[in-house]
């Protein structure tokens, strides 16, 4: 009918909304100066969807998905597309005690599945095709820990938006036509000092996070007006009183044998400034000086900002 002919065809995002899985790979890549590096990267990125489909089909129940983020410095060369309005490199956030550093990265891949072998296979095939066009800056293997807990023992991801609120808080809309259908991705690799964390009582830990540990029940903000909990510092309300959510796909990682215990923070957002504001409140504090006590047991080793273009833009890069 005439109505449907005029209806706007929605722009298909990448699988930003893919479910949390039991396994993930976070791969940070830097372009090399090898001959044809940019052309090779464009070519591989354009085929990520097809390659993922091929591997995913070997066990559809494992929900394999891969999203691709492109860094600010490489955006123009790799995409040739208009720049998303907010895209810029990660900006260090320096508090009095803790710093969120910016680190290297041109392409960020986020692979996830309920089978470790599917993530492994997809990563292998992609790196094979990239060849010497990229260098692996960081490879982190994430895993689910019990009922979606981080290694600090708390359920992580509860406040994520669901249903219609999910695309509304993660996918850029008509406010920035050049970026419509895409999403900003912020990643940070944190390692925990477990001795500092376990030196706290469960009640003290609960006050740091703002939720109870065993039942994951939210604590009342009013109980701690002076030193805000993590969940309160990470709650962003704009001047009009509107709260802005983000999607977090945090994954635990680590190796007890190496004494490594970490959380890979993965945040997708429609508005980059919202995550930047969260980081300011966590690292500088609200009021300044009252930083997030989570940081007293956690160190951010990396920091990157990427834009996850719509699926069609990505698929078209090989043309
Ligand atoms: C909430 C852990 C870093 C943003 C939470 C919760 C936990 C947690 C346990 C409460 C449950 C939930 O709602 O998911 C961690 C750990 C981190 C980390 C272990 C790294 C060491 C960050 C960073 C950001 C962030 C870097 C943003 C820049 C949020 C938000 C919430 C939250 C938005 C929900 C707040 C609400 O209740 O509305 N986090 N987090 N987190 N975190 Fe984090």
C-alpha cells in the first residue's frame, strides 16, 4: 500500500544488541604501514558479517556475534564517510588519585558466543585475512563468572536497558544523520587488586557498588550522600531531568596463575558524552575528590573510543 511504500526503511545497526554470552574476545588492533594496509582492512571489515555468519551457522544456538568499532584517527581513511559528530579519541580523565588513560587502537572487535571455540575460530579467520595490515595491541578473552558476576563478586549488567530502551540508548538517531544507525563504543581494561578488595567487609563492598552482594538489591542513595556509590556516580541525569542509560557488556577475564583478575568494561552508547560524564564522576568524583571507591581496588590499563558504523556502511567498505 502507499503508506508502506513511503515508510522510512530503518538503517540496520550492527549486532550491538546481541545477548551477553558465556565467552567473548576483545581485540584491539592498530593499522601497520604495510603496503595496502588500509585497502586490506577495508576489505576484511566489509566481509566481517559474512565470515561471522559462516562460523555462526555451525551452531546457531551459540549466538555468535561480532561488532566492529573504528577509531577516530582512522575513521576518514578507512571509511571515507562523514564523521560522527561526537567521534574523537579517548580523552584521559585525571582525578586527584586515579587516572583513566587513553591507549592505542584503530579497530576494536567485540566477538561473543556461548562457545569459546566459535569465538576462537572467528578470531582466527579474521586475523588470517588481516595478515600484516594490522598489529594486535591487545587480546583479552572474557568469560562468564557464575550468574553474570564480575570478579569482585557482584552481579554486573543489571541496570542495562531492555526492550525499546535498548536501541533508544545505544543507536544514534536522526539527531546526527551522518552517524544514524551507528553506536559509540568505549572500552577500558581494568585489573583488580584483590587483596585490597577482599580486605573490605561485604557491607563495605556493597556500599562501594550500591547493591547488595548476594541478592543484587539496590541500596538507597540517601544512605551515603557524601561518598556516592558506583551505581550513583554512573547515573547521568541531564539538565531536563532525563536519565541517560548505556549498554554494558562487561566481561571478567584473568588468570589466577599469573595473579591477574580483571573486568573488561564495554560500553555502547548513543551519546558519547554520557560515558565521558560517567568517567568524570567516577575518576574525579562528585563532589570532586570523592572518587568512585571501586577504583581503589581497580586500575584502568587501557582506554579507547570507537564508532560502530551501521551494518551497511561496514559491508560497503570493500567496494
Ligand atoms: C553499575 C561493576 C566500570 C557504568 C555497575 C554495577 C556493578 C558494576 C557491579 C551494579 C549492577 C549493574 O547495574 O550492573 C563495574 C566494574 C567496573 C565498572 C567491576 C570496572 C572495574 C564502569 C565504568 C562505567 C560504568 C567504567 C562507565 C563509564 C555503570 C553504569 C551502571 C553500573 C551506568 C548502572 C547504574 C545504574 O544503576 O543505573 N557497575 N563497573 N561502570 N556501572 Fe559499572
